[in-house]
C-alpha cells in the first residue's frame, strides 16, 4: 500500500512540475474542458436539441477527437473531418441511389462491394507520403463516413436526414473547437517551429563553445567542469529534433495569417535550416567523442593550439548566436558578415598554426639540444621526430573544428534562403 | 487538362510502384476492405441487426478507426478503446446516478462540471510521456465516451441500454479487426523492428566500407565511384530511424507470443542497439564530411595509410555484419570474438602506422638529401618538416576510423545485452 501511495504521490508531483514548467499544457486541458462544456449546451438547451435531435452526440464526438494542442493541428483535423464527411457522404448517397434501383437482392451486394473497394483503396492511399502527411486523418474519416452511410442506407429510410444531421452536428463541433482553440490563449504550430529552430541554434552554439572549452580546460576545477558538461550536451536536442520539426512544419501549413506569419508562409526553408543544423550537430557529436576518448594529447602539446582553437570555436558560436537572434527577430543581421569574416580569419589562423605546428613543437623540445641545429639545408630542417600518436587527438579536434565552421556556412546559407 | 492527366498518371504510376515494391501494403488495404465487409454483415443479416439495433454503426466505426497496419497497433488501439469505453462508461453512469438524485435544476450543472473537470484532467494527462506512449488513444476514447454517456444521460432514459449496446458493438468491431489482422498475412511490429535493426546494421557496415574505399580509390574510374557513392549513403537511414524504432518498440510491447518472440519479449535492448548504431553513424557522417572536404591529402601521402585504414574499415564492417546476422538468426555468433580481435589488431596496426608515419614520410622524402643525415643524437632524428596541412585530412580520417571502431564496441555490448 505504501509503495502504491508513494508511486501515486511521485506521479502527482511529476504532473505538477510539468504543469508549472509549461502552464500552456494546463491551459490546453482547461480549453478542452470548456469546449466539451459548450457542446453539452446543445444537449441541455431544448431548442437546440430539437434542431439536431439525438445526433447531437456527433458534435460531442467531434470536439473530443478534433481538439488538438496547436491551432494548426486543430485546423488540420477539422478541415479533414469536414471535407471527408462531405465527400464520403455524397459518394455514399450516389452509390446508394444506384443500388436502390437494382432490387432488394442485389442491393447489399453492390453496397458491400463498394465498401470493400473504397475501403481498400483509401487505406492503400495512406501509404503515399503526401497523403500520409496532410490527409491521414481525413482518409480515416472518409472510410468511416462512407461505410456508415452506405451501410445504414439499407435500413434507415431517411438517409438524407441522417447525412444532413451528421454534417451539421460535425460543423457545430468543429466551429466550437476552432473558436475555443483560436480565441483562448492560442498555441500556434508556426510559433513553436520558429522557437524550436532558434532555441536549437542557441543550444548548438553553446554546446560547441562548451565542448572546446572543456577540452582545453580539463585540468581546471571539478565544479566548473560539471556545469560545462551539461551545457556541452545541448547539441543532443538538435540530433533528435527531426521528427518534431517535420510534424510542426506540417501543421504550420494549415494555419491562417497571424502575428508575424502570413498564410502560406514558406515552411520548407525552416526544415532546411533544421537539416543544416543537424549536419553541424553530427560533427559536434564526433568532436565530443574525440574529446572524451582515452588517448589524450599531453597538456604541453595542447597549449600550442589552445588559443586558436578556442578563438575559432567562440567565433563560430558567435555566428550561430547571431543567426539565431536574426531568425528570432526576423530581420537581416547587420553584423553577420563581419562575424563570418572573423570566423574565416580564425579558420585561417588555425590553418597557419597547424602549418607551423611541428616547428613550434621542435622549438619547444629542441632547446636543450641546440647543438644539433648546426646544419640546415634547403627545405630540410632538423627537428625531433613528431610523435604523431600524441598529437593525433589534438589534430583531429582542430580538423573537426574546421569542418564544423564549414558546416556553419551551410547553416548560414539556409538562413539566408529563409530570409529571402 | 493535359497537365492534370499527366499528374494523375504519374500519381497512379507511383502508387503502382509502391504496391509492387511492398505487396504487404496492398494486402493491408484488402484486409481493411474485408473487415469492413464483415462488419456490414451485421447490418444486412436480420437476426444480428435485431440484436444490436441501430447502434451497429459503432461496430463500423470501430473497424474503420482501430484497424492498423501492424498487429501491435491493432491490439494497442483495440485494448485502449475497450478499456477506455468500459471505464468511462462506468464512471459516467456513477456520476449520472448521483446527479439524478439532486433534482432537475442542479443535474445539468453537475454533469457539465464533471465533463469539464474530467476532460481537462484527461487531456492534461496526455502530456505525460508514459501515458502518451501507451494510452494516448485510450485517453481520447475515455473523454469521448464519458462526455457522450454523461451528456446523453440527461435525455436517454435507457442509459444502461445505450452503454451496453455501445460496449457490445465495439467488442464486435474489435474482434473482427483482430481476427482479420492476425489471421490474414499478419504484419508483426516486432518482426518489423527486428528487421529494421538488422537492415540498418548491414547498411552501416556497407557504408563504412564504401566510404573508406571511395576515399582511397578516388582516382579510380567514375562509374565505380557512383555506385559506391550510393552505398556509402546507407548510414543516413540509421541517422533518422529513431522515431520509427521508438514507435515500433511501443507497438511490439502489445503483441502476444508469436514465432520467435515471446510475450513481453524485452524490447528496450533493441532500442539500445539502435542508439549505439546511431552513435556510430554520427561518426561516419563526420568521416564522410572529411572525405568530401576541399583540402585533400596528396595521393602519395594517402597510400602510406591506405592498407591499414582499409583493413580496419573492412574488419569493422565484418564485425557489424556478423552482429547483424547474429541478431537475425537470434543466435550467439561463434566467430564474433575472433572478428573483434581482428578489429583490435587492425586498430593496433593503424596506431603503429601512425606512430611511424613521419619516419616513413621522411624516408620517402629524404632520399635525395641523404647527405644531411649524418649527425644523429639521442631521440633526435633529422627529418623534413612534416607538412601538417597535407596530412591533416588523412590523420583525421584515421582517427575517426579508430573512434568508429570504439563505437562499434559499444554496439557489440548492446547486442550482447540483447542476447542475454
């Protein structure tokens, strides 16, 4: 009993925390309650009840099924439900009319055959990607309504009445859904997508900087490292965000003009920005792997590249942050060109540092053995054997940083494309 | 008109191709048709119709909504629908009984308030991850049934009859769905998940080998390169497979024992294998970036590491292929230990090659200037300056290959965990 009690208590605590973290989830629950209460008015108020009769339950069902978290989701389901009901109802009426001309024995055969054929064809169409993305719910409702009307037609005499009532009650249900959804604290899928992209970009910038910092500061205090570690994991959100980006872009397509977004705002560039960011995140993931690998360059070698690497990572992260804030404000950034230039300068500096890397190492190591540096021939200098295994991780980190900055250019292009 | 015609034609062609590529999709469509026809028998056969009356439409609706592609999906929806209908119906009956004691004026207030509260609470509960994953559909049906019964109760005198009919027709619908779904060419979510994991692992192995081959063979014939390129992109499937793995594992949980899988077969280790594979794929993606980057090591430097790198990639890919076939046959592989050993030998060889890398380069470059090699002091040898920029991409490739083999060890652990 105690275990059950603690479990229930923990569950309640979690739910409470979730509600406090994102009050919109609580508001969504309340909105559904309001919509359901509104629709039940159709039952309680006698004149309305007399209008639509016992079929008022279709309105209740519609509200329970169509109400979604985002306005886009609500519109998608409402539109699909309305169009599918109308088209399937009309088609079923037509087939029923034809079947009724053929006599009582053939009628059920024709009806069953049509249900079979249309059901099979509609179900198959759900596998087509475009249909799946935009009309999946509509196809379900099409099958449902068609079967319902075609089959009912055999028994119910006033088929037209049934259909008309179904259509009008569903219309009432959808209007209540849309009104409540849009008027009370609306959650727009487009805003969510916009926010997701900018937040992910900020996380990417932060984790890139934190990763490199962590690598070069590994001998620092333990406390600072922990908080750093958490920051440096931000790119993981970007890795797994494809599904939610896709679904939000799908829903955003349905939304009317609102705030800063017009109707038919182009959403596919957002997906491209998301893809470019993910492309970047894959590289940061590999970088993270190198940073946490067992073989590590000694501190003395690390410090040769420390400054240039950290400069590059901070410049790259600045570019990402500037891009993020430029998307957020939906304005072209003025300083972005300067920042990109600084990033390429940093890349060039890292290149130069790498080019002179063995020399630097030599100078550091050779000092106690200066006497060996007597003979210098053209293009041949006397150096210690470069211990490749020691610098291997360091060189990999540097080269991944260069690759990351190249991929940030890709993000930049995608964002420019978005701005156009 | 011509454009529309060609569009329709193209659409039909795509659909046909899809059907030929995966006949199970066509079969699924036919199965839905069969289930719908079966349920319509309840309308046409008089004795059956007399049993459930006009409410037979609930059975039609259930079939249209519950029938899913996989057995797991069908069971998930059927179970959710049945339990939610029963519990919501019972609860609504109880509240209706209490409300009916309070008099005609207070009754609608109590009913509306209960609909509001339960609707809001149930909707909020959908945001909880566990509920979302396993009972999302059930919560919708709970809200729907509860509102329906609670609101109808105000008018329909024989509330118990309504509920009983709803439950029995839904039971008929669900049984038809399950029978058709399981008896006619069943598609098991567990088999799909199993297949997805093994196929992805094979793709990973192939693309790893193809990537490295492509890098070292870049001067080869153009024809061979193209087919190679396609193969080397296989890892992309792995990058984006998280969503489908998660949903299939969720559905597989609902499936009864069948074939090689018992009931409550542990599915989370599969997800861990998938995660380990994705971890690997991120690194291959970075590798691919390096391979296609602008700065390239000259062929002469490349060939020093060609053999060891290609050996490592082929050994790694052999390990992955062996793991994949061991998952496929669900047997512990006998040769896996040997293969892993060979992979670590290959890693060691690459390490050694890297260690002696500058010396090798020196020997190749120094020959014309042998006269400089006169004085050799302890630990200091005379070499040419190592052109770091030239070998940078090569070293990065090598170090990423080592990282990948370390991550393949992670996959190995996950597969062992799965086998236990």
